[in-house]
């Protein structure tokens, strides 16, 4: 490690520990000595000067909190001595000039994707099962087990074998602790080589609740049906629920008037029996799989990629290694004509002014401000606030206030102009950086990004999270190498070398883009995809951070 501490921005008045520091140590930094008043664990921060209650604390060059108790230079930032604070924001017609990165290394490169009739290009070719109401979840589970096992998409064989071995050991009176989990068997021979998976959108909506929830869910399901990574769709409906089949079909037509993928509809209350409906759904879907299997990957320019950027299980290194590395990758893609989707509005609290100033016009800026303030009002009226966004795990690993978390989280969107602001389920149509209104919640955010059209998602994590998505491959990017070693079964890219001083942000960003191109081509399979980590949670537009 080249450095033990880091000051992220020249305007900051806190210093980040890159390794564990011990009370009494003298840290020499930029010509000044700091005597540590207490242990400073890696990822945490210490103050550079004595401060009094009400004094502003700056990190990443922005206000991130106000001092609550007198602190001395060299003392550790904590939830006791610092509370969240953020600057107000407004449209001010700022002159913004973007300096795009050098993309000569990637010019002319392509990825092998699935070309759709509307000109979009998918990074995968999935068949999608959609229930219009939670009453059909059990039927989806029955179909999933039947089709996954027989067509080679199941990933649970090793656990079934493990359970079988435990049963045998128990029957023989042997010690269960001696039974080991066998390695995964080789992937089953899949008869449909050009079908990357059969996916199921189990959810808890479609009836009960309020009609507005059903209406939003309908738009969300329509967006997934029309996703460029989806080759065909089977829809199961009960019949009496709030979300009627005709509502879904109307939203699908509104989303894409030229929708032409195989679409099979089944309504249980119009069927002779459950058996008839399930057998019919399996039969027609099998026929559909035969059809979409005829589509093969073909070269496409990198500009056809739509990249969602997300962080979850964040730590004190997220805004220093993984997020800025992903942000540089995002800038590269924008410079190449691609699309980037940055969401998680509660985690943009404190950096709103920068995003307003980067907006390409007043209309875009005002839409962002409107959505942020509307969201904030909903949360405040419920007796909460954006300041309550950091989780216990975030705080334990150095993200003391929401503004600190947000300032680091925003780095993954890069530095390019904001070309559009999208409400939840609104499709992204413009190349460049798009802001998408979603909660910070990992699954709700990834669910929303995919709905807006992301064909890959880069997901940074410092603590480790298995989150994936049914239709959009999720690539896990670790902030530190110890996490990669400990949870290597879920991590795809390690940004620890940035912390260790072995790689620059730019080098790491280029490596991430190279991985994205391989993943988009099916040359590498992200861990979340290998594990069938298909998380899907619709946002009901209530209080969710």
C-alpha cells in the first residue's frame, strides 16, 4: 500500500483511513502532523481541526454534516459527533463543460448481442414468465421447477445431492458433520443453446392495496416484457384481480406499439382446470423457446449498451475505489455513444446541485428537482427522512451520514452531462447519462433500472450482497480485495488494487468496461447470473429508502 490515508477533495476537512490506525499515532499529511486521539479503523475518517457544534464538515468537496459535540483534530468521525446536513439546491443556469475521456482504446470495438426488431440489442435472450397477480406465484413455481430441471437451467442440483447424502448418513447412523457439499456438477446440456434462461417475475402485487399500485405494477411488467434481453413472454392471470389482462396489454402497447415478440396469455378462471392451464403454458412456451432459439448473437457497436450503475452493501471505500472506477467506465461508455442509468434518489441527497448544474437544459434540471422534492415530502410526511438511509452496516464501515453515502454513491454515474431524468418505469431513449427515480433499496433500484432499459448493471459493494435481476445481468464490483477473497462466489471485479495503490481509477474503469463487453457478449457469465439470483421487487411509491 502506497498510502495509509487519503484526503478525497482539496476542500475537505476530514481524512480517510485506508488502513487501521492506532490511537497516539502521528500521521504526517501534506506538511502537517495529526496526533490520533483514538483508534481509526480502515474506511473511517478523522477530523483535521478542532471543531465546535454547528461547524460544517466537508467531504468529496460538499457539505456532509454538522458537528454536534466539540471535537479535536485527530478524533474519529461518528454518529455521536456528526449529524447529516446538506446544502439547498436550485436551478442557476450554470455553465457546464464536460471533458470526455480518451476512448481510442475502445473505438471500433463491438459486442455480440441479440438484435431486436426495434433496433435495440440485448445482452441476453431470456424467456419471461409474468404473473399479473400474486395468486399465480405458486403456478409459476410449479412451471419453474419443471422447465428448469428438464431444460438445464436449474442451479440447485448440488444442494439436492447434499441433502440426499445427509439423509443416507442419517439412515446409516453416521455423523452428519462428515458429509461435505460436493462441487457443482457440470452445467447440464441445454437443448436451447441461444436461450440464456427462463425467468419468473414472482411478486406480491396485482390485487389488494390501492389501484394506483396495480397501475404502476402494470407499467413495470410491460417494461420487462418489452426489455431487449427478453425474447418471449408467457403471462398468467387469475381473472378477478385489480391488474386486469387488458390493462397490461394496453401498457405494453403504449410502451412499444410495434411489440412483436411471442406472447402467450393464460387466465386461470377461464381454464377447465389448473392442470390444463399449466400444461398449456408449458406446451406453448416450449414452442416459443424453439422460435427464439433461432436468434443468434451478432456484432453490435458498444453504443448499443445500456448500463445501469448501482451500489449496495456500501462501505467507506465505495466512494473511493469502486464507485469512481465504475464512474470512469460510465464516462467511457457515454463518450462511445452508449447509455448510463443512475438511480437511487435518496442516495443523491447532498449532491443535487452538481447534478442540476450538469443538466443539459432547464427542463431536465427542473424535472430532477421536482422528483427529488416530491420524494422527500413523502418520506418526511411519514415521519422519516433521507438522513435515515444509511444502514447499520453502512455506518459501521464508515458511512456516517446520508450525505457522505450520497456523495460517494454519485461517483458511479461519472462526470458527463445529465441528458434526461426518468420517473419510475419510464424508458430511457437518449444516449448519455440518465437519472432514474428509484429508492436506494438494492432490489427496488435494480428492478427500476431494468424497467428503464438497462441491459447490464454494474453493482458495487463493500460489504457483499448477492443481489441480481431476472432479465438484466448484474455484475458485482468489490471495493476491497478482502471482500473479494471472502465472498469470491458473488464478486466479478475487484477494485481493491485502487486502495492498495496498484491501479488508478482510470485503469480500473477500463478493466470494468472490458469485462462489460465480455459479459454483454456472453463470453463471461456474472456470478449473480450463474446463481440464478433473480431478485424482483416492484416499488409501490410509498416510503422506501
